[in-house]
C-alpha cells in the first residue's frame, strides 16, 4: 500500500513536473517560433529592399547615362530608338519619356509623344536641389497613352487593373533643363515577389514615405490609397528599418518596415500572425490531447519517457532541417545580394565570392581560387597591408571602415567595408561585405556645397516657417542687419519691420507672394540698432505636395549706399543740366540780339522817314503804306523770334515722337551758325520722315552744342568753312552725322572731350559741360549713343579733314 501510495505520489509528482516542463517548453518554443518568423520577415525585407534599391539606382544611372548621351550627340533623330534599346534590357520598365515644360517630346513608346502631363504628383518636393530622383503615385493603365490624366491621388486601383509607377529626374542639356520620367512595370515587381516567396501568408508592399501605397501582393489592399502611418512605421523612418507585431484592420501581423538607402520609399513585409502560428497551435492542442490520454490511461512512465525521447529526437530533426533551410537562405541572400560579399578563411584565402563582387572586380571563380583576399587588384596604397594585418589579427566581432578601391575599369569607388566573423563547425571564417556608396557621397558633397553657398554668399538669406517665424539665417544676414543668429531665431520677421511703408504696401506684397509664389522689390527695413536700411528683397513661397506653404525664403542685398549714390548723381546731373541750360540761354540771347538788329533798324528807318516826310509836307500815302508794311513785317519777325526762344526754354520733359528733319532745321534757326559774318557754308542731306522718341528741346540743345563747337573750331581758319549734316536710317537706328573741315581734334584730347568741365577754350568762352550734357541727354534720356571721330571725306571734288560727331538713336 505504501509502495502504491508512493507510486501514485510519484506518478502525480512526475505528472505535474512533466506538465510544468511541457508548458515552459511550449512557451519558449512559441517565443522561438515567433522570433524565427520575425527573422524571416526581416531577411525577406532586407533581401527585396536591396533589390528594389538597386533597381532604382539602375534607373537613376540610366538617366545619368542618357544625359551623357544627349550631351555628346547632336543628332536627336534617333533618341527614341536609343530609349527603346535601353528598355530592352530592363523588363521592370514600361517606357522612358523625356519632357519639356510638362510635354513629352521623346519616348520609347511612340504613342506617348506629344502628351501633356500637367499634374504629375511627384514626391519629394525639392528645396535646394531639383536634380533628385522623385516618385509619383501609381497611374492607371499600361502607359501614359492609356493612362494620361488618370493618376491615382488618394484613389483606389481595382483588383487586377493594370498600373505603372512614374519616377522622375531632371537632366541639363546645353543649359536647358529637361525632365526624364521612367514608368516602372508594377506587374514585374509583383511577379518577382510571388516567385521568391515560399508561403502565401507573406504579403509584400511598397509604400511611399508620404503614406501612398505603391504596390501590394495582397489583392484586397487598394493601390494608391493613403495609409495611416503606424507606430512601427514611424520608428522605421527614424531607424531605417523595424520589425514587430502590429494589428492592421483587426488582423494581427508580423511586420517589417525597411527604408531604401537613397529613395523616399519603404518596403513592407507582413506575415499573418495567426496563420503563421496555426501549425504550432495545432501541435500544441494535439500534445495536450496526448497528455490527457496518458493521464487517463495511466501510461507507464517508461513509455512516457520513451515518448519524450522520441519527441526530443523529432525536435532535433526539425532543428537540423531549419539549419539546412537557413543555410540555403544564406546562400540565396549571398548570391542575390546587392552587396559585394566574400567569405574568407582564417589564413585570408578566398573561399566564396558573390557575382556582384566578381563583376565589380572583373574576376571569375577560377581566377580567385586559392587567392588571398589582400592580393586582389582593387586595393590602393597602404590599404593592402592594412587589410592583411586586420584579417590575420582579427579579434573583433565586426570591423567597419570606408575605403577607396579600384573597380574593373580602374575607376576609384568609395566602399563601405565591413568585416565580420562567423563560426563554422570546422573552423572560424570571416565575411567581407562591401557597399558602393560613391553616389551617396557625391550627393552628400552636393548638400555640403549648397550649405556652403547658403552660409558664405554676400546676399542675406532668411528661412521661415509658414507663420513667418525665423528658422535659419546666414552670416550675410547677421552682417547686414546686425542681429546675431541665436538672437533672431524663433522670432517673427516683423522684428525687422520699419515704419516707412503703409499697410497697403505690405498687403500687396503678401498678395503677390500667395498668388504668384514670389515677390521682389525695394523695401526699407530696420537693423538691430534701430537704424533703417534699404534692401532689394526677393521672397519665395515653398509649398508641399498638398500645395500648402511650409516655408518662406527671403534673399536680399543692402542697396542703401547705392541709393545714396544715385541720389547724389541725380543732384549733380541736375546742377550740370541747369548750368548747361544757362549757357545755352546766354548764347540764345546773343543770337536774338543779332537777329533783332536788322528788323529794329528797318522799323527805326521806316518810322523816321514817315516823320520827316510829314514835317516837310511831302508825305505820300503810297510810301507811308510801304513803310508801315515794313514796320509790321519786322515786328512779326521779332515776335516769332520771341516764340522760338520761349519754346526752347519750356521746362516740361514730355517724351514725344518728333521729326528729325524739322528739329535739325529748328536748331539751325536758333543757333548763331547762320550769321552772314561767319561765312560758314552749311549743307544738309537729311532723310525725310525719320522719327524718334525723346524730349525735342533737349535734342535741339544737343545739336546747338555740337554746332557751337564746330563754329568755334572753324573761327580759327580763314579759308573755306564747311559744315555737313547727314541723317539716315541704318537698320533699326537713326544715324545723324555733323562734320566740319576744321582739321579734326587733337588725338591727345579727343578721348576727354565728353568729360565734365573739360574745355580747350578760355573760361570766358565756355564751361566745358556742353558736350558732357549732350552725351548724358543722348545716352540716358534717349537711350542712344553720341561719340566723335576724326574723319576725312570728299565734298564737291575737294578733300577735307575734320571732326565728325555721330548720334545714334533707336528708330520709333
């Protein structure tokens, strides 16, 4: 009885110990099963993420190669044939399209040519560099010709409906920017996912970082739908990848999110939690049934231990199978990986090298057989000995470094190099992994260059958020405004506002920014010390994919000193102009006095004659009428002279269209050049109906100044004095030449005659500002040219030499 009781107690004790052990083992094994599925999810995600990243890199390299081709070739007739040749090697491409101003001008699919694509919905939106690879939402149809204007924007593509994903990058040809769009074949990626997955419980999805679902192997998931970002996805965006358990649409999944290295997309791998563990749950249930039968039937402990032995044996077999599967997966990942991978023994001999590495080095399996890793031709300088020492004395778990190596074409490439150890059953092995990061480094350098330009440009730059709170400024901003960066950050831009401008001014400015996306103009702002400064400011609004303003960028230059110089220059020009006007008035008064002498003499003689005839009583009515007519004619002449003088001295500056022919004759009438005692012959050859825009009186003043200089030069010679005036149309400009025969201008001073206050005359004869003001009027007021040359010419079979003043004015 005691033995039976002991046996019963022993059986119960053994039963509870075994049950407890089984429950503990089941819990551990379940956790291990979950860990295995997490690992499977992570490995699948890494594998396909590398493939997807390499595909996108190949697309970007294709665009860059296309840019090189277009820059070197001048024959654009075969561009579409070239595009068609390219896509023959890429089944993942539907078509390659080149766009100018959103219109397709070349395409590998001729039906796409000429299509206008105004709404392309690419992501991300660049701020500094527009030359990045961007990804659109899926488009319905096989290609643009069947899906133009039908891109998916938070819409749903029906199950089994054809779609494609456009990717875009800008290229520059002959200083002109074109857009290259490659349409990705979504069916290719779906087929590749399905052909590589072993279980139907695995779901693959490609997600754009703004939440748009680009691709899914689950027919129930709607392509193009905006997915709400989960906590796992947010963590993955921060850490580039993350694996965990997540509840989606009331279903529990083992999910891995992994971001591609260089592009704004994430690969998602989902395993149905319940389906994945269904076989485990079923075995767990069967085990409990067996255990219950054992308890009920009081199976002998020996049979129970035998059962445990068999159970353990089965677990070992499963583990061995799992190890074999893991080895096969490792081999698959080793060969299909986009990394440069090599397995090395402890002595440095190369045991295995994947195809990517062989192609990069230009080697084959035969050439690397028994070769030592450091004897490869890719190493440069001291790197060879450093790698040799590192392998021979490797004691770490992992070693990482960036190395510059040579590829098969002897091109230098930057490699992210990792050396890790793995324990084999027979010996300790090393795995060398290399990732070509040359393009990544180039992009980083471009970003550094952009920031260097931002920091060191002489123009002030300010970046704000949508609420005009200052986020960043450059050193030029600090220098111009006096504000330190740390003092101005997180403050609103109205800290710079002066009280110079009205509310209407700022209202118009912001209306232009919001309507047009930019504003530029002159504005007065306030420095940190309270003083005002004038700046030329350009403000641009930066919008996101939803057309919402996220930033404002202001670029400005301090033009305070420039405005002050302009003001002083205007004051100086005004003073010179007034001085020139007074000089012209003095000459005009002399001309009037000369022209009045003869009419006044006629009036005096006629009046005196009438009085004498009256006094002596011999007055004849006919003679009186003749004398009175002479007096009237002379008075009319005097009145017309006064009108001409008043017309010339008008202060208005009305720009009008005037006739060159009549204006030149008006200048001759007003000048002293026609006096008989001057003995100057004037010959005019003026083309009729030539009209120009300007202030007529200012042009008359120019002509009078030039004629006065010619008159002064001719005063010194006693022989024949000659002035020739010639005007004609030359293309779109009117040319006026005023030539004399005074022998020309001394070559030592001819380059200085248009300088202010430069004169060769006595101070009583001139101020030296006439020609200076003439050039200012022609150049600044009439947008023309005035210059002088010494000129030899033939006139009436005689040869002459003199100065030739040339005026060129734009024809009406």
